[in-house]
C-alpha cells in the first residue's frame, strides 16, 4: 500500500451554485447603480385649493431607453383628514393624456383591548405615477384635489400643501427587489443541494456499527464522496472514531484511516440526552475506474444504533475540500 | 440540479433587470395596451386610451365614496 496523497483543492467547486449567487449579486449591483440614471426636474411644495387644478411648468419629454418619468406626490394633511387627489398629464393643447387618482388619508385614534389601551396613528399620503413617453413632446403636470374632508365627511375648503418630486430616468426597483428575492431563494436551494450532488453508487445502512459496500466507480477527475451517518443512543460518548477502509477489486487495501467525529446531542425538553447523531464526509479520487469496496467501523460500538454509508461519484462541493488520491495497481 | 437553479436565476436576473431599467411597469403614453402597468403607491389610473386619446373612466366619478383607511376602517 503506497501512502495516499491528500490535497486541498477547489477543483470540484460547483460553479453553477456560484453562478446562482452571482445573479443575486448582479441584480443587487444594478439596484445600487440605478440612481445614476435619475435626473431631478422638480422638487418643491405647492399649495393646491380644492377643485382648482394647479399646474407645474411644462417638461420636455422624449422616448428614452432607460427609465421613466416619475411623479411622486405627498399630501401634507392634518390628522383625521382625507384627501382624494388626481395627478394629470396634459399635452401642449391642454388635453389630458394620462391621469391617476390617489385616495390619501391620515388618521389616528385610541384603542382598548383586554385591559390595555394606547393610541395609533397611520397614514397613506403618497401617490405616484410613472409614465413612459412614446414620442418627443411637451407635457404639463397638473395636480387637482377632487375631495378634501375630515373623517366625519365634512368637506373642507382650504388649500393642501403637496410635496412634488418629478424625476426623469427613474428605474423601477420593485422588479429588481423581486429578482433579488427570487435569485436569493434559488441560491439558497442550490447551496442546500450541492452536498447531495453526484450519482449515488452505494447507499446502505445497518442497525449496528460496521457496514460494508462495493460498487463500480472512480476514474480521472471523478470526485467520490463517502458519507457516513451515525445514530447513537442516550449513553453515547460525545466523540466516536470512524474507521474508513477502501479496497480495490483484488481485495488489496488502498486506504485505512480513523476519523474522530463529534456528535450533536438530541435533548428532551428537560435537558436529558435522548440520542446523538454524527456525520462524516471524506473525498477521494479513485483511479482507475473499477470495483472498489468500502468498509466502515464505528468505535466504541456499544451505543451505536445505526450506521449508514453513502458513496457518491461525480460530486461537486461548496467549498474547497481535502481530497485523497488513491491508485489501484491492477 | 444546481444547473437548473443557475439557469432559472440567470433568466430571472435578466428579466427583472430588463423590466426594471426599461420601466415596463410605467404607463405608456398614448398606447391602448398597458399589459405591464404596475400601480405605484396605490395610485390607480383614472382613465384609459381609446384610439390614442385619454378617456376619463366612468368610475372616476365614484371617488366620493372614499371613507379613509387605517385600523378604524371596516370596523
């Protein structure tokens, strides 16, 4: 038996998992750069009288590849008032070419529930319209109060201050956030499944501490992952020794090494140990492709209830791993 | 498996970046089809295009029914 060579390598990293993560980072980068396309055209507060439309100076628009004209309006009304306002876009002839209605409110009050009480204040005052021009034209933004009242429904005939912000080249970041959440979820799934990549060649378990299996696997550039899952009972020691032995097709021993594994303890609600689980993953390159036997022995074996061996080939990893190269002389 | 996730992620990234930067959600001026319009700040359009001309929607007259929001609403 020649001494096995163990090397840490990033050669078997799952590039697709990293590509999934990269898409999330890509959208996030787009989100960060999106404000550079924005040009502020108007940012001011205007007073609008109910039923008297207030006009802003005309704005020259043209068809642009990136972004839209964004009109954001915030109504500054006192508590317990409602206002329904309309944002209108007019062309040079004074014809309305687009309009949107916002029903804004600002309310507060008290609450009492199960002996407790307090106050609440909520509002929804911001309205917004994004428009994309299809031709070069001069448009005028108009703000109109359709109805202004207090919560009893009594109409109020007083001017309302509105903060208006008009920006050109605004990017819709709601899509980008959707993309970030979606791709992050996919990246999370990819990270979860990466340790289970490859083809299962051996999957055996026994209600005991020793298990063996044999299969045809290996070859150049073929990462073999040997996973051992151990279930131990309530008297389990915190550490177990796992001996992994690999033999070739002639029964020649290529590898024999003992690994110490730390168990995670299962505890009942009272803090009593009810059992323990242990896991071991080792990586190998086995050359040439052929029949290989795997043998696992867990010691001390008194508390071991179940031992499972899973051997996979053509595996990918999430992080660089230590890989032991074994050669069979056949 | 991760190949599929990567493919989906790249497609999703490409689509959302394209839709975000070209503002597919915006109201397209003088266009009858507004398939991708996505209302911002709960500001609904009060009309639609008929042959390139903005026609105020009949429901525009019903705004008077608004009775506020907040936790008190619907109680």
